């Protein structure tokens, strides 16, 4: 395997990063907001699922008040 000099490597990295289509500020903000919304929805879902499972287990085992 041929070795590449650090200078050549950095030139290639720079050339590749210029090919990337970077998202706009608006796209980044919308995507970030969507992630936060999905995290909130998933959190609520797992909270409800956990409570239902807890109630079912305590009912089946006959523990609790």
C-alpha cells in the first residue's frame, strides 16, 4: 500500500469537503426541532408503556396497596 504525505492527504480532504452539499441554517434548525419533537414523543410513549407494564406486573404478582 502506497504511503501518502500529510500535505497530499490534507489537499485531498479539502477537495472532498468542497464537494459536500452543506445544509442551510433553516434546514439545520428545522431538523433540530424535528429531533426534539421526536425525542419528546418517544419519551412520553416509553413513560406510558412503563407505567402500563408496572401496573400489569403489580396486578399479576399481587403486590402493592
